[in-house]
C-alpha cells in the first residue's frame, strides 16, 4: 500500500498546478481568497477559461467534451482548483443538469443543452426545495398539469441559489397528484427563466448577501419536450442527481488553502504581546482541525480508490459531506475567533456605504462565518446524510 | 438560600415584559436597526420612564441603588428581544465608572461630576460609552497606548480607540488613557470624561455583526480639565476591572435571555415543522439535541446568576474576577452551541435574515467574544484559581 500519488499522478498534478498558476486570473483569485462576492462575470469568466482549455467537464463522456480522466485525476484537478483559489464553478448546469441529461435525456435534449452548458452560455439553477419540502423532498407540491403539448406549472420553490442570475431552472414538479406513493407522481422539467409567469424574489441571508431566492410559478407554460425522462420518473432522476451533488463536498483543496490562510492570519494577530499562534489554547484548536483534515484527505482518497473500478458511490459520499462541511465550518469559526473583537465590525454605518463592497478582510470574517453555517444544511442536511449512512451503510 | 425574586424584582420583571411586548416586537427592532441612528430615542425615553436607566445607579444620584441581581430580568429581556439601545454602554459601563471612581484629593469635584452626569443618565438625557478598546489590546484590559499628558493644569489626550460599543450615539465618553508607563503596564492608567464634541475628537460610526452600532474614536491633543479625571490618576485599572466584571456578569444574564429566546424558537419549530408526514421533533436524533440545548440554558442561567451575585457581594477582587471569568467562559460555550444548533435545527429557515433566530445567532456570536472569549476567560479563571 502506498498513500502517495504515483509518478504519473504526481506529473498530472504538477501539470494542472502549473496551468492554474499561469491561467487563473489574479483579480479572480483575489476575490475568492478575500471572501468578496462573486458576480456572474466572475463565475462564468472562470467557466469559460476552463472550457477554452477543454477542462470544464472532465467527467462527461469524451464525445461531449469530457477529458477521459479517471476518478483520481478528476479529484486531483478539483483539489488543485480549490487549493489555487479558483472561483467555484456553478454546479447546477455542469455537475447536476448535464449528468441527468447524459443519463436520461433524449438526443435532442443533449444536443440542445449540453454544448451551451459546456461553453457557459447559460446559468442554471435548481428548483428542488419548497417551503414545505426540505429534507422531505418527495413531498413537493409544485404542480405541472398537462395541456396538449405543454405543462402548466404552478407553485413555489425556495432557497433557490442564484435564481436571480439564472437563465434556466431544472425543477421537480408533481404531474400526478392522485398517485398514492408520493415519489411516483413527480417529473423533471427544464424551464426557461424568461417564461411568463415566473417571479424571483430575493431571500436575504443573515450575512446580508443576495444568494438565494424564492421562485414563484404562476401558470407557467413549459413545452413537453422540456421534460427529462418519462412522466412520473422525476424521483429516479432526483435520486441519481443527489449522488452527483454530493460527490465533491469534502473540498479538501479549499480547506487546505483556508487552513494555510488561517495559520498566517492568526500568526499576524497579537495576544498578550505574542502571536496568537503561540497561545496553546488557540494552537490546540488549530491543530485539531488540521489533523482532521489530514485524515479526511486520505479517507477521500480511499473512497476514490474504491470507485476506480466504476462502482457507483454510496454512503461514503455522505461521510465526506459531513466531515468536509464540519471542517469548513471549524476553519471559518477559528478565523473569526482569530480576528478578535474587531472582526465584529461589518463596516461603516454611513448609509452610502451599506451594501458597498468591503475590501477589509477582517470585516469579511463574520459574514463568512454566518454564511458557512449553510454548508451543514444544504445539499442534503448532515442529519439526512447520517440517515443515509445509518440505513445504507450500517443497515440500521 | 432564597432563590425567589423579591417583590420589587418581580414587579420590575413584569413591567419589563410589558414594555418589550408593546415596544420591541421583532419587526420594530428591524426598523430601529435600519434607522439612521441605529437606536430608538422613543424606546430610550420609555426605558428612562420605567426607571431602567437608573436601576443600578446610586440613590443619592437619581438611581435606585440596585445591584447586578436587580438587573437580571432587564438583561434577560434585552437578550430575548435583542434590544440595541445603549443600556449596557451607558449604565453598566460609563455610569458605573463615574459612580464607583474614588478620589480622595478631589472629593468635591467627584461629587460635582456625579451630580452633573448620573441623574441625567437616569433621566435619559445623557448617553455614555466607555472608550477603552484599542487595536492591539484584544481582550487585555491593561493594554492602553492612548496617552494623556499633563498640560496647563489639565491633560492633553491623544490616541485611537477601536469599535467602541455604542460610541456612535454617546454624548459623553469615558476615556482610558495612559498618564504613565508603557502600553501594557498595569500601573499608569487614568480615566477621563470627554465631551463628544470636544475639539480633536473624531468619530467613525460602525455597523456591528449583532445589529448594534459602534464607533472608532480618535483623540488628537484633546484638552480636558483636571476635573475630567475619574478616580485617582495612574491607578484606574482596578476600577476598570471592577466595572468590566460588573458589565460582564450582566452580559452573561443577557446571554441567558438570548439563549432562552433561541431555544423557545427552536422548540416551537421542532413541534410545528412537518417533514415525512410528522413533526420533526418526533425524531429522536433531534429530540436529544434539543434536550442538550435545554440543559445549556439551565447551566448558563446558573452560572450567570453566580456571576451577578459575585459582583454584588464580592469584597475580594480576585474571587469576584474568578467567578465572572468562570461564568463568561461557560456562557461563551453555551452561546456557541445554542446559536449553531438553533440554526442547524431550523434548517434553511435559520439562515434567513427575515427570521429572528438568525439575529439571535448573531447576538450570541457577539456575546461569546464580548469582554473576552472563552479562551481568555478560561486562562483568567485558571490563573486566579
């Protein structure tokens, strides 16, 4: 057994690392590491740079632009991007809608949507959660009633990330309200956000940023050719997609970068006239997170190794999501703690400054801490992940 | 032992409860936080009329002569309703420093100072702030680089104070400055009353994580008369520690109110939010977590009461500080656990700015580090043990 990458894998990593160094624009990286808000141009800008290199969709089949990398190479690539401070890619098109289309879509749907997703022509968002349906996703109520060659969609989605920037939304809708097993009356629709009857309302989060929305559907007409898979098969699609959503949540590379940042930041803070990193209480907490991250990095590789043969990931990804998000949160919490009393300052009270971008790293720490609480809630809360492990891995 | 509140304390608690219900609904608070002043003058007036601004001030100067124990119901209400008005800065810090500072050589001047300021505080006419914290100080009270140089029978103050709670709206500042020694010496600190509009004082108003306002305040050769001194020159640190201990004990009680509010909201959510056809509170995994939060509340309440009692009765400064640090270390842990768990148990709803729990989360996060975080108070507790 050898826990190190092979010579080939190391060469691949060095190649990716070198390319990132040369091609990740400094202003983009700067925004990421300062926790500054990323706009549509930042997110799509990086998408298009990767698309130009042919690296935007490594896991897709080669005919649609995939790189042919194996799971370890794909992991190395993602971790290097995170470690380098590349903007996160919007997952809704690339990592969620596209795999669904590749698995269940018609040829016409693939030809229509995949090249646009690849190039970053459209921003996608995900219409899953509803006010009454969070962890219990299958209880969703947004209805789609068939009328001739279209569906008439009515209802509401919530917590819809970047709906305000999106061109398209993929939605789980109820096409059969009468069926007894609630999972069986659900279908999967692709909806153009410009369609009449769609209203997007911002849902401000506690960090003050506009990231998620409520999306209202009022007699929205959706052509029948925008349904993916058969009518009533939406739950099959959703389950397939949830596996994909949880594939990359450990974020080892990003957390390694944040850990380095935290160490440097804490060393620059003074406590009783010495660097904060000299304080044994703080140093112990820092060390514990680092150790947990060291273990998780290997856990992640061990799970990947098991997938090399092409096995579909199971409960392992739930473990990666739980530990990965706990580490991300611990890092942001320690960063806020390191910032001390002055990290409680959000910015000047002068109204003209409210909402203006704040360049002060210290002032970004508290909103960041607030924002990162979402990670243990989104993409299947960590409670749901534990249920999955209990049921599917442990047989409880 | 008598754990029952006195008749007066019971009446006060009832009147505070009515005030909060009537004047401080969450939507009202939202408007107050968003207003240009960041606090409500109407609410401040009401607090004065209810006698809340004079609660722990000496009876001889317009107050009610109460101690920390008498403020518990008020502090819990401030925590529960997330009241942003400058009560703690004005009454528990600024006014306490003025009320408690002793100076044998300037006894008459001291009385004049108290007569001029304390009744006006009780009546709601003066708001105070304690301009003490500096950039490099973190939580160390002795660390003061601001200097006060004797000059022409008075003093010239120069330095920069950072993120002074409620500094934005204060009429008078109690400023700590070094009249002797190096930045971290325990000797050589003095306290001065400085008018808001004194020449050389400059403010930058700040928004804080918990919705309150603060200010960076700079002093550029600010001239104050000798009568501006509070207590004895060069020996202010014991007074600062005493008053900060007092305010810390009160903030612990405030945390208890915020924790209660968070737990009530979370429990209600567990009982009413339905997923998989049942209330999520029927899931044992969540029940046990809610139980742990209920236990956090009880432990927090107990240690806060212990701290309030210690600052009221403690003649031994070390014993008092030790108990206050015990409380603050424990309360900081409770703040962290309760705030994080209440967001998690609320799910996405807990992340929303439109729901009170996310604001309670922010206040609890702020309290966890206010007057020193858990590590600071653990170290202080251990050092005093």
